[in-house]
């Protein structure tokens, strides 16, 4: 009996591996090595550039800073001050105008988020919406709101939906936020550090159909009438996936 040299593989073994691989690829089993290409193949995937394509809007002592993989906004210590960045949200519109999101497609929005500088009057938001204005959703969209350090999930279909996530952020610590918009149910889920913290299942509070106007990403923070505290809002490594 002869054996192949150490470190080689026989043709029969290779054929077996190729056959197994063909079956494996055909079934697209969600093995770790295939998860990302499978998602990219089945939809539109974007790593949001945090330092290009954004418009600054600020007032009072508010300010903004854009980094390679992060954004930092602040209020400063003057009352009623705002820091905000916004950008058009385009190309997520199968079957519709490129500038308007098609909310009939499943969508994942994932990023790391941090608030620092506790201020009971400060409100920070990360949103996908139909306006470039700071404030609560008033048309189709999804996002999060931080009232000081307390997290709330926001959504809008034909009316505003708010879900208390029961999470108090730790000042200065970044945590992973995942928002899953699933129009087939319909529902929206908010995860914090991998834990499901809230679900919106009221249809009127879930966006559907095509956005009525240009869609935008908006990151903002604003303080109240007292001021006196530097409050910061930061996002890191934002990513978006939408089914095709």
C-alpha cells in the first residue's frame, strides 16, 4: 500500500471536498464565513462614512466633529444650544426614486452609541427621517432618542411611536445599538448590546411604502433652558443593510 506524501491530498479526497462545498454553497448555510457575503448578495450594504457628505447645523455653544469612523456632537454650556449633522439617505429605494427610502424592505441599522455629560434637559437623537430638522419624527422614519441617558426607540408610520427601552446609558461608554425594521410582520425591534430591549408592533407607528420626500440621516443633540453642562452625543461605525 502506498500513501500520498505528507501535506498532500488525494484526488478522491479533493472530489469529496468539492462536492461538499458545492452542496454547502447551494444551500447557503449561514456559516460565519459566508454571513457577510450572503447579506451583501441579498441586499444593499453600506458602511456610513462619518466624515464626508454631512451638513452641519448648530446654534449657541453647540458644535460638531467628524472623524474617520465617528461623529461627536455637543451642546456646550449655553442654554438652548444644538449640535447636529445630517446627510441625504439615497440608494435604498428598490422600485422608487433613488432619494426616497422604500420602507417595504427589511432593514438593519447598527451602530455604537455613547452619551456623556449628564444633563436632565439634554435630548440626543440618531434618526432616519424625512427632514433635516432636529426633533421627534413627524413622518416615515426610525431611530433612537436619549433623554439625558435614558434610551427610547422612535418610529413613525402615520403617527409617532415611542418605546421605552428601559436602558440607562453609562456616561462615556459606547454601546451597540441595532434597529431591525421588518415590514413583513410588521414590527421594529431595538437591541442594545445584543439584547432585545423593545418592540414596536402597532402598524400605524411603523413606516411602510416609499418615503414621501428625500430621506435623511440625522444625528443631533440639544439642551434646555438651563444649560451649564457640556452634553455630548457620539456614534461609531454606523452600518446599514436593506434587503433587495
